C-alpha cells in the first residue's frame, strides 16, 4: 500500500481567496481577469501581481513532496501594452498565448503612405505584448527587456516556459538614422532576457518582431528553442555566458543587417537543426568558443559574406546537411545596408580545431560588380586558423546573377524575393575559391569539396583530395 | 517615462455585448458556446459567425498601435459536421482543438462487415470536423474546401494558425470506382485551401484524413507545417503558385496512390526535413521548378518508382541524409493499385542544374517478377536532364524480396506491413543501375554512389569516381 | 445540397448531467473540478472516473458518422498525487497540462543538507503527477505504470495523446543500494506504459523524471514522440514488441547508467532525429532487430563505450549527420558508475547488413588511465557482424583529456559539466581504431573514415579507401 501519510489532505495552493472569476485552478491565471491592474494598459504590472500571488500562496517547498508547482498565465489574443518590466524569479512558470501574431513590420514601414492607407491591418496581432518600455541603454541590456528572468541562489531556475504569444517592439528608433530609423533595428528593447543560470527552459511557438534583441539567455542548460518565428529583430537568439546540451530547432529566424540570427558562446553540446534562417542577419549563425556542437539540416540564406562564423576557438563541431545560399539584396529599401565584410572573409569563416564540415550544399550567386574587392574570387569555405578540421563532400555552386530589376514597389517585397531566389536560368559560372586553408594551418583534411584548381591550401601541411575535374572544357552551372 | 498618451484607456475590442457564457476574453471563442448556430450541426456556420463578430468588433487598424489582434476559436473534442464552408479573410486567427483524432479509415473500409461489427469504434475522433460539403468539381478545388483562406488587397494575410484538430472527409466516393469507391481517394474535398498570398501561417498538430486534398497553400511565405498527421488523403501537402522560406517538418504523411504526399512548385528556400512519409503516394516528394531548397533527414517509404521527382527545372537543391525505401505493396486491398510508372523512371527522378544528392541511404527490395519492364535493371538515381549536379556518398541497397504471403486478413494491415519491412533475412542481391546520367547531360559529378559497373554515364562529359569494388566474387546483401 | 439527414439534430455526447462547473463542452474535463475524488489526493482515481464518464456518455459508435470522439482532460499546474493507476482503454483521449516541470532531482539528492536548506524549491513542478504507486515487481513492469494504456479487440487504440505535463517518480529506492538509493535509478515505476497495439499516438512536451521507465510503448504504428524532456529516468523511451513508421524527434533525453535512453526492437521505418541525448544512459540509442530506420541529425553525449548499439540483426539503417561525444564522467557523485563495457566494444557497435554510417562526427576524449583495457586502442566504429555495410565520410577526433578536477561541490554539476565539454585546449591526440571490421565480415565498404593505419579490416574481403594521410609527421588535434 502506498504510504498515504506522506501527503497532506489538501495542498495549500488549492485555495485562492481572490477568486473573482470561475477558474479551474488557482494556478491557472488569465491576464484579462486578474483583479489587479488592467492587462491592456500594462500587462507587465498584471503579470508581476500574479507572480506575487503565486509566491504568496506557494510558500512550502516540501509539503507532501511538493508545494511549489508554479503556474500558467494565459494571454488571450489581444493588444496588451507593457510599460512595466516583468520579473520572473520562480520556477515552473509558463506564460502562454493563442497566437504568435507575426506580420512584417519591415514591409509596412517601407510602404508609402498612399499605399498603406488601403491596408487591411498594419500591426502584428495574436496574443500581442506591445513593448512600451523607455529606451534601454546599450550598456544595460536587461533594463530594456519585456520579460526579465533572474534569481540568485540555488537551485537554478527550472522549466520557465514561453509559448505561443507575440512580443512586438513596435518601432525601431535610432535617432541617428533619421528617416531610416524604422530600418535601424535599434530601440534598446529585448523580448526575453534570461540573466541567471537556468535549466530546462522552453521557448516555443513565439512570435518576436521589431525588438533589438529577441531572446537572450545566459548560462542555459537543456534549453529548448523550438518552432518560433523570430524575425525583423536586431538580433534573434543569443546564448550568452556559457551553457550546454540545448536545442535551437525548427525555427524561422532572420535578424537585422548588423545583428545575430543565432549566436552562442562558451557552449557545449548545442544542437542547431532544421531552422530556416533567412536574411538579413550580419551572420546566420555565429559561434564563439563553442565546442562539440552541431549545425545540421538547416536552410540558411544571406545577402552578405560571413554566413557561418566560428570565432575564438570553436572545436569539434559538426556542420552537415545544411543548405547555404548567398545572393545580393534584392529589395530596394535594404539595398543600402550590408554587414561590411568583403568576399575574402569567407561565406563560412572558421577558427578552431577538429571541426567537421560535411555534405553541405553552398550556393553563391551574385553579379560580379557586387563582389568586394572587385575582381577577386570570393572565398566560400575559409579555414582561418586551426588544425584537424575535416571538410568533405561539400557541393559549391557559384554563379553570376542577372542584375535585379529595382523598379518593384517597396510593398512588393515578397514577389521580388521569390523572383530572385528562383532566378537560376541563364546563370553563368562564377570563379570562386571553394576552400581556402590559411597559410600556417596544418593538419587539416579537405576532400571532394572542390577541384584542385578551386582549393587553396598548403598540400605539404594538409591532406587533400580534389573533386574529380570535369572532362576538359566542360563546366556545369555548378562549380 | 513611456509615452502613455499613445494608448487608449481601453481597447475597443475588450467588450463584447454577446457575453452569454463566462469567457476570459472576447477574443477567445468556443464553438460550442457561441450564440449563433449549433456547432454539431454546422461548425462552418458557427465559425463564419464568429469571424463576422471579430470583424465587427475589431474595426480600428491603428488605435494605440493595435486594434486588430484577431482571435482564437476553440473546438473541444467532439463531432462537428461542416456543411458551410468557412471563409477566413482576417489575419491572426487561430483555430485550435484538443485532438488530431486520426484513425485509419482505410483499414476500416477494407475490413469485412462481420469483423467490423465487433469494433470498438469506427470513425476518427478528437476535435473532429466532418466535412459534409457537396462534392466539389475538380476544376473548382477551392469550392470543396472545409476551410478557405482568401483575401484580396494588402497586406497579405498573416499568422493564420490551424492546430490540433481533425478534418475528416468521411468517405471517398468516386462513382467510377464502384465497389472500390472508398479506395479511390476522390471526393472533391479539401481540408484547408489557402488561395491568396500569405505570410507566417502555421499548420501544426492537425489530423487530416480521407480528404482528396489535405492542405493546399498558394503563394506562401514563411509557412510552417509541423508535427501534423496527414494520411489517407488523396494528396497531403501542396504548395502551389509560388513561395519562399517555408518549412515542412516533423510530419507523418502518406497520400493515395495517385496523389502527392508533398508537392511544391516555383518555390525557393523550402526546408523539407525530418518527415516520416509513408506509402502510398504517387510520389513521396515532388518539386516542380523549385530552387535552393532542402530535402534532409526524412524517412521515405514507397511502393512505386518515382519517390522523389524534380520536374521542370529544379536547381541548386540539397537532398541529404534521407532514408528511401521502396518495396512492393504488401496489403491485399491495395495490391491492385500503383502509380503507373516503370522501374526505368528512377526512384529519384531529377531534372535541373546544380543539385546535390549526398549521404542518402536508398533501399529497394522487390521480387523480380514485379519489376517493370521485367528483366531490366531498375534505375535508382536518374539524372534526366541538367548539368552541374553533384551526387556523392549515397548507399544503395538493392535486393530481391521473398514473396509476400497474401493470406492475411485485410484488417491485419499493421502486422502485414511490419512483417514486410522487417523481412531482411534471406534476401539476395538485385542488380540495379545505381545512377543513370541521361545521354546528353554533361558537367555532372558522381562520386562513391555505385561501382563503375553500376553507374551509367558518359565519362567523357561528366566526372565520375566509382565506389571501390568489393574484392572479386564477393557481394554483400548490399550493392 | 449536403445530405443533412445523415446527421442527428444533436449528438448524444453534447449533454452532461454532472455539469457542476461551467465547461465549454462535456468532452473537456479538468481534473480539479471533477465531482468524483480529489485530484490532489489521487489524480488516478479522478482520471479513471472521467474515463468511465466518457464511456458512459459515448456509447454510439456510428451515429451521424461519429459518436466516440473522445475527450481532453486538463491538468492545471499543481501537485497531484497518483496512487491509483490510470487505465486508458479508449481512443482519442488527450491528457494535457500546462508545464513539463522538469528540474534535476539528481543534483538535489546529491546536494548536502546544509546547502539544500537554502534552496528556493526542491521538487519538480508544473502540471505534476507524483507517482505514489506501490513499488512494482520487475516482472510486472505494467503494474508500476502511472498511465497504462491497454485494450483488447479491434481496432487498435488510436490517437491517445499525452502533452505538456510532468510525471515524477519522486525517489529512486533500490534498497540494495543503501545510501546510494537515490542514484540507483530503480523504483519499479513507469510513467506511461502502452501495452497493446496502437496507432497515431502522440507524446509531446512531457517532462518525465525519476522513473525507472519513462515511456514504454508496445506495437506502435505511426507514433510521435516529440519535444519531450525525459531525463534522470532509469530508461527513457522504449519501443517494444514491434512497430513501424514512427518518429522520435526533438527531445532532450538522458537515462541512467544502466538503462536505455532510446531503445527499439523489431521496428521498421523509425526516424530518430534531432534529439539531444545526454549522459548517462547505458547506451544512447540501442536498436535490436531494427530495419530500414534512421538515426539522423542527433547530438549524443555519453560517458561510456557503446553509445549506438545495433544488436541482433539490424539492417539497412541510416546513421548520418550525428554528433557523438564520449568523454569521462566529470561529476563526483556519478564517477563510481559506468555501464561495464570496455573500450574494445566500440562507441558504435553494429550488427547487421546493408547499414549506412555516413557523415557523422565522433569525438572521444579521455584520459589514458580511464581506458579499458589500459594501453589498448579504443575502437570507435566496430562492425561486429554483417555484410554490405557502407561506412563513409565519418570524422573521428580522438584526444586525451586533461584530468578533471574533482573538488567541485556536488551542487556544481552544471559548471563542472560545461567546463568538461569546453575543455578542448591542450589536448593531445589519442590513438584509436577508427573503424574495425570484425574478422569474417565480408562485403563491407569503408571510405574516408580513417587512414589506412587507423582502420582494421580484411582488405581481401571488404572494400576500403582510407582518408588521405596527413603529410609526414603532421597531426592535428584530430585523427
């Protein structure tokens, strides 16, 4: 027989005095029915009041082998202004909505007023948090966060979950950018900022838009970031501090021209898989001092060099089965921006030891006049430093692009982009350096990733087998 | 301080006169409590009435930086007949249930009445929409859709979401098929038909069954189709018109013998990953004029040639880390059907330039008497047209199958199928053409995907390195 | 016009006499408001009562083309003791919570009392089921299951779903382990035990912790196990009996030192993809007599040999794009445990025919004094038996580890682990057998997965091409 005496007759958390609406449980909250504040005026104050209520009710940490189960806070579809920062300092809190609510604010802000006046709607929607915090200081990133997660002491916060709602930064507003402020990707706002060590968090199904930072998480263990829509943010996903054994998968992601789409530092065992990472993004994926991690099965598209960057010392990582596409910005409002890198930097720019780059497809298609420096062959895979790397069976297709017609209306972003991506006819081959192993790098192995003529390396210091050359005079569309 | 004056004291959408049940928010609807219609009689009329209510309430497109957040419509578990088509012409609408409710109607309709009378249940379930529209005309596909999504003007519809419910077409009823009508995969019904340009839609957790078309989406941008169960439909997922930057991932899929499991046309940047695509399906994946897209990490199983088809001009796509299995139909009721293609067509039938086919496993196991034309070696990977393609490190295992015993009861579909798939003992090697590069195709590279004897290509026009041959006389179970 | 006469005016399941709280539908239940029992005292009795109610109400199996749609049972966040086993014998039942609630009980039980007294919380949370069943007998695994799914007759149970709640086994309590009982991974408890044939089940978003068996499913067809957190369980996911066409994807998983993280037997068409499988786990993935299945895009980390095991005859499976890491246990409380295998066993230990092992990264880093037997080169990929296997383009990085400092506090599990995984500096190369093809195995093909000196095989019986050797005297960090 089970030892029933270990359990109380009733858990203290089953009563709630402030039962002003019929609720299924005191641990299931709805921001629109909470008795303190008004969620449409300031959802931040409402959620903070709810968290205070949870803490007031859940005070026993070991009563009947439980006592602090946390709660769920529901945000129905609607517009909810946030002018008070939410501070989450309890485990097992789930905040959930019913709609990620993304729409392209970038297209909207680049559409002329005379077109815009006929639009059906202009703002994002769903269960939508409108971040109306005062502009943050760049040195105090956490201050600009709609949701700040932070607790001192032990244990680490566990199982905080964000799901299925929208966090909208509303406007970019870098004053220095003048008329281009809405294209500046700067407003000092962050969607979710996890400041202290955390375990088993989940961020799923969210829509993050027009934030300078979408999700920033420090010291993460077993974090899940899955199936989110994080786009038109200055930076999308940043894993900072250190961390391990986490997963960024199945997301649609695209940062601004000088921000990170995915960034991680001092991380081990990170799995970045099956994401569709679109432009712009200063880089698509940037690892700094990351080890024994994977980038597999992603589709990445960029308008600039430096799509995948391993900086510092990144070791024993796997990059496989990814599709990389780099072409030139086709949409007029953004043509003036890039990440400042030239084509010698490498589409894949890699530092570190013992990495594997296997079975990737890499397309670069660009009009010769956009290549920097003009006349020099772009570098596709560049081993900048390190030893023991293994680069095998990558297929690099480099072509010149027909010039993009720039007479499309700004609102025609979609048709312009699809036209560009499908423009594979009438391309001619572009000469590139398929793989460049920097002088001084030794002990690397390069196989079947370019012909002898396309690969630059010191064969006295590295192992090499070129892709068999096509019979004389022949060349496909592909390298 | 935040500029509070930009926000109204209350959003107009926070009141709803027709508050006939306690609801958390006017934007959270439940089809079973809506005051117009009866969801069990016609859920379509109920949802259309709800959409009209949303549009009536949400009229301001720029009030306090919001005004049209959309809504969620909840479908609790239950049987809901749909005799009125739902028309969705607003953004940010989420329709969500609590159960995908799939069961095999195919097994049920092929089970003799004397067995069936003892069954516990016979229909699909969950949050289940029974599509009872009049049979659609093949020329008017949209007319037969349970959910039609269409709006003119700008912007494109954004963030419409379908989640966690079941759409059941009830019966296949091609009159020409006579007694076999329930196996005809035809009834003119579509689950979800997205007719106009759309952005950031999600279809997740759905169960679609016995529909001639499961999901049809035109002009999609950043579409997510994830974790659905779409099977026993004539066609499962069709991306039509054009589109970009989308994701079909983590689904269980299987179409009818003359329909598409996954089809896409004029698409760029599509990621098809980690799906388990089972038979039947005329093809498993069919791309037409698709560029710079990925097919990675899928498991595909088919009973016919033509599992993966690239038609028109499909360029710079990546096909990697997939597991392809082709064997012969083992289940008696479906043995009479196939897709009409012969084994010279190619299991992978590819047209276009600059594609990559890397690191796939391909198993074909079939009794010689089923090969068409009899006596000719089946073709596994066939490059029909194009240049610059790269085919490397694919492992092709071709064997003859022991004959399938056909004495199992029709209801024994499961045991029959598992028995067939596990029958790897006592197989003998089948000679196949591992890779065939059509005459006239030049500039392609074929590496380590078959021995010299197994690959047909013009070595004067293409680059080739054969898999090293096994020592004389030896052959594994595998090619 | 649709034939409306086929439908009843009202479905019988739309009324429920026991309507003691406002509910949206009689098919949507909440354990905290059900009129029988008290969910905090025994959620098992409450759910069994609800299931009885569903069966009492849903008695017509073919009324208006429906009649047995099932139901959803909601578990709000809270602590719910389970002392009665739940028996599920109906299709289309979804049990759903609002929080997976995982926290590390392993760290907690290995933290000294004087530290623990300051902890904010000590138990898992979320929508949490506390399994308080009497200890099960090892021979009667099903008896110890919190949720037992079983039905005889036809059809198979369909579309039972478990989502977003926590099942906590509370304590490990192997008496033989004495003071180490909480590290024993034994308590006779199972989270979910599916005993009979099933179709289209889903287990998603769950948190399973401190159970001897997390999820056990027999005879599964088209099962989905996605996005769960299943860790600190004796065994995590076990697919037993036989099965086909299923998917284990996007999970965070880690079993005990003598249990399975993922196990499957007699299975065809299983897709194991994009999981992050961390230690410990006797193995990370173990297939027994599994055919035509895939292991792709996973990240696996283990402290012992035998990370991937194919036992019996496993044929025509694909292992690609995975990242394997094996190092030595860095966390003091677990240093005394391992799986008993030595380093000759093979990190990948493979039996069977026609398998593909392509494009994987494998890191082994270990101090020489931990290698068993000492002084012998560890074996990385070992083909123990079978023919027709294809091993290509795997990158093996083997290094010696700096010794782990063991002076960290037990509660410093996180920092200790991250430190270990990032410790890639100052490593030196470790000599290993990259691939060993057992004597007597013939007809296998080994390409570019190790130099001639690193691969042991009978070249008279197998095909081989070594990775090109590095120029004389050079060696990277990598093999």
